[in-house]
């Protein structure tokens, strides 16, 4: 992906306890995105949130739920993101996925000094 290109950002909102083939879903998504050659992926663990059922998920010590919200972000060109959506649909049982257009201002590896 070049910095002169328009990029797309796929955001996937799932729960920490969601699974795919005996592994955490967020790990499976990132591994599959890497296997398919997408530009980059990041997993963020939230301390609090709720979803469609309005059940609160929180990291507080005495909370009833330890199923914390997870956000997976994947960035690449439109075609690559759209190509990944069919795979994602297979993997996700619940959750939310969004896609938005972004302006890529920098995408390059670290130089070795």
C-alpha cells in the first residue's frame, strides 16, 4: 500500500471470549489477514463496552463479565479489504464489522541503522 493511495480501514468489534477453531477469534482474524497478505492489523482490548444486547462488559474487579470488548483494525486497499470480507463472514458468529475510507499518510517499515 502506497502513501499516495486511498486506503480502507476494517474495524471488527467482537468479544474476548469469541472463538474460531479452538483459538481466540481475534487471533484467528489477524493470522488469516496476514496469510492473505493484508497490509496490517492491530488488536485493541477495551476496558468497557456493550453491544447489541446492551450487556455491559467491564474490567472492574467485581464485574459479572470478563468477556471484554476487542477491536481488530485492518488497513489496506479497498480490493484487499473487500476480498477479506467473505472470510470474515465465515469466521464471525456475532459482532460488528465496519469499513471506512481513510487517507494513508505514511506506510513504511523501520530503517536499519
